[in-house]
């Protein structure tokens, strides 16, 4: 997991401030730590963890807006794909990408 570069599409696009993308990356890394610590037994337990991380991205949206950016289509897809990558990296191959981030408001 540590070898995977998270949110590269967002880092590569000047529209997204790197310091905020760094915060998004930290959210995803924290999600990994929670998965490792809690070891969810099933998809429902995993979704509980991913929904909490999605809420953190929801809060981060305000900071993106204040910086003249936003979590829009490109970012939404990039973030969703990273959630799916995390889920599959931890053995949850049947995770639904939309359910992983179902609590998003971006």
C-alpha cells in the first residue's frame, strides 16, 4: 500500500492546491491505518470506516473552495478510485465504489 502513489491525478493538475491534496492523502492513509487496526470482518464494517473518511473529505471541500478550487468531477473520480484501491488492497474485492463514498456531498 505504501508503494502506491495516492491522488496523482490531483497532484498533476494545478487546479488542486497540493497542500489540500496532501490533506486528502492523509485521510486515505488514516483510513488504511483504521482498516489495519479494526480489521473489518465484512463489507458493512468496511463501509462504516470509508463513510467516516468520506465525511472528512466533505469537510475538506470547504478548504478547497476557499482556495479557489473544488472537489468536482475529476477529483471525485480520483478520490473514488483511491477508496476502491484501498478496499481491494485489503481484500475487499467486492466493494462497491459508490457505496464506499456514499456519504459524499461533492
